[in-house]
C-alpha cells in the first residue's frame, strides 16, 4: 500500500525507523530486531540508507524483508548527493522488483570539507521529480521544524514548497524536543499551501552521549527542561533510560492530542525502548480511531 493512503485512512499512523547493520556485521543481525518490532504492529517501518556510515546496499533487502516476509509496509530511504543517475535507476528497479511502493527521497549529508564528490543530483527535490516522472512510487521527504542547518528558515520553507510541488506525498520531520517547533512550522506550512501530511519524528534519548552527537549533527535544540533531565541522570543509565522514555511519551501524547497525522519513532534499533513507548501510548493512540 502507498503510505500516502495510510494517512488518508487512519489517524494517527504510527511508524518506526530502523537502520541496517554496519557491513562488519551480517545482515541477519538486524532480523531479530525486525521480528520483535513487527510484533508491535507499526503501520510501516522505514529503513535508512547509508546514514551514520551504515551499509547502503542493504536498505532494499531489509525493506523487502519487512514487506514481503512480515507483510508490513516498508519505506526505503534513498539519498542522491554524490550519486550518478544510473545508480538511482538501478535502485528504483530493485525496489520495483521487490514490490516496495514507498521511498523517502533525501539529499544526504554534504561531504566533509575538502572532500569532492561528483553526482547528478544537488537537492532532494530533483530526486523527487525523477522518481515521480519515472515510477509509480509514493514519495516522502524530510523537513526540519527548527530549520535546516545550511539555510535560513524562510528560504528552507521556500525550498520545501518546491520539493512538495515536485510531487512529495508526505513529509517526516527531523527530531525535535520541543513540540512548539513542530506546531509553529506546521502553521507556516499551512500558510504557504503545503497541505500534505507532516509527520512528527520522535527520538527516545536513552544515553547522554547519543544526544550530544545527534544534536551536533542535525542542529536540533534541547530545551532547558530536558537538559536538566540529561544532566541529572547522566551517570545513571537506568534512570536516564526511564526519563528518556517518559520524555518521548509526553511529546507523543501532546502531539496525538493535537491531531498530528503520524508519529515516526526513531527506534535506533532498540526493541525494549520502542516496546515500552508503544505500551505507554497504546490506549491513547487507539482511542483516536479511523478518519471519518
Ligand atoms: P534537501 O531537501 O535537498 O535540502 C537540503 C538543503 O538545501 C536545505 O537547507 C534546503 O533548504 C536547501 N535547498 C533545497 N533546495 C534548494 C535549491 N534549489 N537551492 C538552494 N538550496 C536548496 N541521511 C542519510 O544519509 N540517510 C538516511 O537514510 C537519512 N534519513 C533521513 C530521514 C529523515 C526523516 C530526515 C529528517 C533526515 C534524514 N537524513 C538521512 C539526513 C538528510 O540527508 C540530511 O538532513 C540532509 O542534510 C538534507 O536532506 P534533505 O533531503 O532534507 O535535503
């Protein structure tokens, strides 16, 4: 099923993100994680592409397993920077062969200073345009409630609108720790006529090093309330894990009660944490029901 139709049919849609194992490890090492995550009955699972140095070649294979063995809708991430058009063609062909109907079209992170990479795509919008022209895939994209690190807020919104005009069907957010960023971005989108589903990406923070790395990489800010939690429990992993789960659950419940179309949980492949979040939001999400 095309994910855009899930958002029409159901509210909220609950989805997970996982990443493929690093090439040092066999691909099978993620299968147990998937087996456990599918038991939580997410509406779809997305699989990252080359993020954090993980293998690119495994995304389609893992997405195929989710879709064709477990019967759960899969969303394959695909980045385009530094990539030749023929490589993209090959991946689109593989997706078709594996019956995968959904792709998250991304630019990918810029190369490090001094590193030169050649490719046929500069921005995600060009990838969206190509996919829409040449396939029947449902296409998602990324957005940044606090703005993207490289562009000022207004310009970023302008470029986001362009990405949507090229055919993006839904948008998943970068992580954020203050829901007000999401709400005010949504308002701006509505004013600009961006009316496709905006999905809230939520990450449960369960260790102090993780948050430093992530916020440096993506520029998301940490509100004082959460900073205090991180500082207070930095040396107590069990307490921090508990507090991180509670913080994510509080964010999710607030978003659900505000009528968000979907919650995308960045699971970081942590089954126990995801399980606990799903347990705590079970009654809240189920009482919202089908879209009338
Ligand atoms: P774009 O939409 O191309 O935007 C990138 C920047 O360029 C923005 O600042 C935008 O304002 C600007 N811009 C856009 N169009 C133009 C234009 N025409 N002229 C000038 N400037 C322009 N990375 C991975 O490597 N693998 C993954 O699997 C992955 N998954 C992700 C999933 C989500 C939900 C998110 C939010 C991010 C993910 N990323 C992933 C990270 C992503 O690749 C980076 O954040 C990247 O820096 C931007 O990607 P984008 O698709 O948003 O780019």
